């Protein structure tokens, strides 16, 4: 039985059941991880052990994805996703957190930063684009190119697990992951974010130029390019990914836990 089939814990959040995992020392700062499209909370297994060295880590499945429930169709929007995270943090007595979203999850992280700045210690947007429409046509080719480069450099390749993409309801998961179609571009609004922020992107990612643009707009932002890395960067160079995240937090907060 894999970790998705085992499941973790559930809480009623905004009238639906949210599947989540909260691990690590509660005396450490909290890191919230927001999944990429078509993946559930188990997809973070490639980096979770590294993060647990420094953080209490909260992972969760967005409404209608993974093992989480959902209600009405109109609730599939980024404002609601941010509300769900806010309520989940409140129920778990998490006052503030370092919020990290990757790929599609970065859209929720960005919206959360705008709606609930008082809940943030810092922000990380990885493999991010906030513009519309989103052109992803060459992502697969670029990803294959990155993997070939990793092989040539004798870098270890991630053994991808199918259950990282499992979910109990295909229709609701599709609704969750197509919310961007009806949402406005919030790229320029990111100028309102005041907490220390990190933007990362792979060199072989179609979102690279958009990620660079977002980093320039956020006032207190650091930008990192990951070489030999495609979209969904944790599946290309997970050790480098976790090193960048941990180093960013340490440089900004040192040993001070918030």
C-alpha cells in the first residue's frame, strides 16, 4: 500500500473535508507546500525529509484533488483556494508560515500572499507564471532535454511514482486545475507583497521569462535559476531545490523561528 492509499489526516475546512499532513517539530517555523497541477500531497516525498530538518511542514490536497472533498463548482477559483489554506492554518493553530507553491500551486500561493499577508513570514513561487493564457506546448520537450543533460552530467534521476498523481475524482480535479481560465492576471499585483520572497525556475521551463518578470515586480525578491531543470523542478533536481529553499530562509531569518 502506497502513502496515497494509506492517507493522512482530514479536517473540515469551509464545509468540505481537506486531506492534509502536518509533520515535524512544532517549535520550528512552518513551511506550507502547495502542490502542482494533477498531483497530490505525496508528490513532495522527494524533498520532505530535507525540509523536516528545518521546518514543521504542512502539505494538503486542494479541494477536489487528491483525497480532499469539494462542494459547488463556483468554488473552484484561486480566491477560494487561498481561503481554504487560511482556514486550514487557523484550525491547526498556525499563526504564520513560509508559503511555497510550485507550478500551478504557485498561483494559489500568490493569491494567498495578496489576501492574507498577515499570515506570511515569507513566500516562494517556483516554476511560476501568473499570466493568461498559459502556453505549455513545449514543456515536455524541454523536460526531456533537461533529463538528457542530467544523464550526461551523471546526475541521479528521480524515480517517479505513479501514485503522486492519484486522485479520487477525475472531474473535480480537472475543475480545480482549470481555474486559471476564468481568473485575471495578477502579475502586477505582486508589487504589494512585502515579505522576503523567492522565485525559482528551471532553465528548461517555458515559464522562465514570466518567473523572472514576477521576481522583478516583487520588491523584496530573490531569483534563482535551476540549471538542467524543466517544469516541475522537484522531479529534476530535488536536492538542489531543497538547498535553494533552505538557504533562502536561513539567509533571511537565520536561527530565528517564527
